[in-house]
């Protein structure tokens, strides 16, 4: 059973996440030949101030993304 964990900065809509889940599931199935019902996707949202990039918080480096 493939399990895919995706870490993101918060801010994506439920519709964007659903589209990503569908696309990632298809990619996993196409690449390893498993059925879609065996693929699990875990999405974890993070606030940018809880994510560090090159020694500083991501909200300082990427305030608009």
C-alpha cells in the first residue's frame, strides 16, 4: 500500500487539494502499477512562520507565496 505524504504551506483550497490527490494517485498507479484504492495521500499544512528556509522563517523570505 503506497502512502504519499505531502507537506505544504497553508493556503490551498479544498478543491486544489482534491485535484492534487487525484493527480498524485494517478501518477503512483501509473508508475508502479497499483490500484487506486491502495494509494493513501496525507496532506499536512504548515504556517509559513513554522517553516524555515536558509536560516529564516519562510514568511520572511516568501511573504506572498
